């Protein structure tokens, strides 16, 4: 069991702040356009980080698993009347976990970018299947499905703040679970497989079981994230939003935030959600109306690409390491002051 | 079964496969000498085609535009080698792969920022009249592409096998430390191989651009050529050709004969499934030399 340390206390304080204080900020924009999508992206990145950062199996198909989660949640709500929302989200995670294990099977024989390429198969196949078979959309052929109204018990989840709070609670619970997971035996086995498969095997780590378990847990998280993304952020379910670019985006979140770091997923997600908003504001302020949304996309792409290369070169542990270093400097500086104080 | 129609579909598929091979060769060149799976290859194809077509539209004659673009591709290659890959030397392959993924975003963005996002048409002066061959119609343009691909493969084979430069390339591919030890300058070798890869991307960009129009989707050809590489092996030029032919053939046949039963569009993923199924049986691909699993 992970010891409850200062870091956990800080996380708990942050959660209380987000849950008790932030909801009183009177801005629907803040919840609908920033915080709710950020939470969903964080959860997906957390899932990918368990697989890629901790267990070392890079996947380029995260968006496909988000789509599986979203469509499972939609279909279960549609076909099982009276299904509680939380059970529905759990089912979304479980089905995605099963699909993830299926597409994770090649990882038993492949490593590195061979596996990365094979996860593209999942990306293209899932998107194709969801578009081509009307059954997945409940017979709706328009391609865009509006999500049904959501309830937890008698309470309708129908306002920006409520959608945000529900996301927050689910993400917080799953994050706590993930912290527990990576600080225990499973986390150590993930790292062992990542760092040296043969050595891990010699130490008695069951490679096959560990890899498939990593696939399952990771896909569970990504599936729930997909359901949150579709139900609480977009409020529509459509395959088009879960394309390869979204997969890359999740991957970029964990590279920028920090591989094999829980808080990295949150830092990276905050960055990736806020960057385009800041860019379009800054662009409009500096260049006026010539800085249109097309140009924002292009500039955002270049900045993202440069940042990826920058972080891989200079700070492979991402924003998470920067935060850790600032904290460390803060601690050492205050200690130095203390010591020098006691000397004089 | 209509065998004449079957043969027509098969030949069209094989010729489409040649187009995939052209892009795959660029990957193989980089992978062979520096063990980097360069995801930015598609972005390089886009960049080359956009630069060429924009210069050509500005009024530069074909060969001048070609030469200028080639120069730009070589400079781009040298910059990539110096700024992105050399600092990351000795990192795990997957880190290098992710770096080239970031790189592809930068190149795609830069190409669109410089040259705009509109679609350009490109006319190489080859008329696309169907050639009749025993009642089967074959696109003349496709045949031209196949000939160009053949010439490039022959030239690269000669370069690698019979020249000192090629020997140096092979030495660097075989063992970087040993190559350094015999006095080879790896940065020079890497820069020149990026130049060659730039040339291949330019040719691929022109042919694909003439076929589909020069636009952003050109950079997506990278996704079509990845299964080709998996099938053929990342380090074999011959593999890239044979892999491309197999993928092109099966993809087209599957789309025509299986597609109608499942609602079409299976060419989006069938190549990956073929490659994946093959990989499970033989993880090094058809002609790959190195073992995938290194401990």
C-alpha cells in the first residue's frame, strides 16, 4: 500500500479545491470548454500512460478505444432501460478492456514500433466498423447521435457544473486507483517489463500476463474517458471525432506531461486543451482577423511538433519533471536558509 | 468468375502497390543506415510536392523547379539529421520514432504555412490514356510510375552494392561503432542518406501529386506504406517493392470481391490486417534481416 505522503495530501487538497470551490465560479465556458474536456483527456492520457509510460508498449490507437467506450456506453443506455449511469460507464470500460486485450495480443510477439504500427490496425478497423454498421449507432445513419439525457438517481446531469462535477468525481476515483496500482506490485512489474523484458522474466515476472493486464487496465481507463468525452463534453457520439489525430493528441499529452507519471497526464492535458485557446486569443490580438482558425490549427501543429522534439531531447520526463524540479529547488532553498540561519 | 476482369483488377492493384512501394523505399533508406523509423516520410513527400508545384506555378521551368526542390529537400534532410536525430542518438528506437512523429507535425505545418492549404493540380505531361492489353485496360500513367519505381530501385541497388558510398552506407547500417572505428564519418553518411531519401520523396510526391492533386492528404500516404514495411521488412528495398505489390494486390482484390458484402471501405484497414497476420507468423517480415526481439 502506498504511504500517504505530502504529495498525496497536495493532490487531495487540489481535489477538494476543484470540487468545493471551483464550481462556484460563474462561467459556463470554463466548465464546458476547458475543465470537462481536460478531465476526459487527462483520464485517457492516464490510461495510455499506464500502457506506454509504465509498461513500455506504445499505442497509436487510443482514440479507437475512446470510441469503443463511447459507443458501448451509448448502446447500453439505449438497449437496457433503467441502467444506472455509473454501471453504464463501468460497462463501457469493461468492453473496451476486452477489445484492448484482443488488440494487445500481438504485443506478445512484437516490440517497439512494430507494436505501434500494429495498433494502427485497431485505429482504422474500429473507426471503419463504427461508421459502416448502423447497429452500433442504434440504426441512426446521420453519423452524429445526440446523447440521451443523463441521470444519477433522481438528479439530472444537465448543467455545465454538474457535468464537470461528475467528470471530476469519476476521474478522481480512477486516478486514486491508478496511484495505488502503480505503487504496488503491478506497477513494479510494468516497469520491469518496460526496462528489460528478459531480466523481468528471469525475476519471475509473467510477461504475458503483465502485458495483457496493462492492455486491459489501460483500455478500461481510455474507454471510460471516451464515454466521458462523448457524454459529458461533446454530448454527441460520432466516430469522426475519434480519429488518428486524437490518438496522436493523447500520445503527445503524455510526452509533454511526462511518461510514467500520473500527474504528467493532467499537466499535459491542461496544456493541450489550453494551447489552442491561448493561441487563437494571442493571434487575434496580434494579427487581427487575418489569424483565422485554419491558421491557428497550422501554428498549433508546428508548436506541438517542436515541443515534442524539445521534450524528447531536453526533458524526456516532461512537465512533470519540471514541476518536481521547481519543488525540489524550493525545498533545498528553504533548507539552505534554515541552515545558514542556524549557523549565524 | 470473369477472369478477364480479375486480371484487370489484379494489375490495377499491383500498379497501386508500386505507388506504396515508392514511399516505403524512403523509409527503408533511413532505417537501413540509422535504425530510425521515419514517420515524417509522408510529410517530406507533401513538402517536396508542395514546394515543387508552387515553384512551377511561379513560372520556373520543370527541371529548375525540380533542382531547387531537390536542394531544399537535401537541406531539410541535413537539418533533421543535425537538429533532431543526432542529439537523440543511442536513445531507444521508440523515442526516435516519436521524435519523427513530432517532426512530421512540424514539416506538415511549415509546408502549409509557406505554400498555403489549397489543392494544386500537377501535370507531368504524361497522358493517362488506358492501354488495351488483351481486352484489359491498363492506365498508362500507372505503367509510367512502375517504370520510374523500377529505375529507382535499380539505381539504389547499384549505389548500395557497387559504389564506395554504398559500401559506407552498408557499413554504417551494419555496425555504427565499427564504422566509426574504420574512419567513416557517420554524420556525413547520415546527411547524404537523408539527401537520397529526400530525392525519393520528391519523386514519390510528384507521382502521387499528379495522381491525387497536391494537397494535405499526400502526407497520409505514410499510413498506406507502413503495412508495406511491416510486410517486407523495415530494412530491405526489395522487401519494400514486394511488400508494396502484395499489399496493393490483396487490398484491391479484397475491396472488389469482399468489400460489397461488408459495406465497402475495407481498404482502410485490410492492409494492416494482412501485415499483422503475417507478422505473427514471421516477425521480421519477408526480407527483414534483424530480429525484432532484441534483449
